[in-house]
C-alpha cells in the first residue's frame, strides 16, 4: 500500500528535529451545506531542522518514530515570509553601536 503524502504549514518549530504541521481542508456540512474549515495536526520528523515556522512543507507517512511522530518531512515547498521583529531590532541595535 502506498504511503500517504500531504502538504501543510509548520505551526511550531520549537522542538529539535520535530515540527508541528497543520493540514487544512474545507468540508461541506451534511445538513446545512455550509463549508466548514477543519484542520489535522501532525507531528513530523525533520532530521536536519530544515523547516521553520510558517513554511509550507510536503510530508509523508512513516512507521512510528516516537509516541506522537508518524510522519516525516519530504521537502520544504515554500519558505515563510514571516518577519522576525526581535531579530530586526537586534540587528538595528548592533548597527547603531
């Protein structure tokens, strides 16, 4: 049976070699027909710490690596455009000195 592949967004990169990825989808309500946003949260193994917060990544199902990790990182599809304000302030302060 082929392994499942999914695309999601990294929502946490605080752990070493582990990422929290959310896979969003729209579902139609059975009775009312309204579209509802749903999400699946996966804990992903990132061996080289390639991904960062906000990156869009491609992940693949794998045998369990720990209690929660059942997915592994295949590639980073798109880098995040989030700006780290604290890093910018630190650089500005360093440039003044």
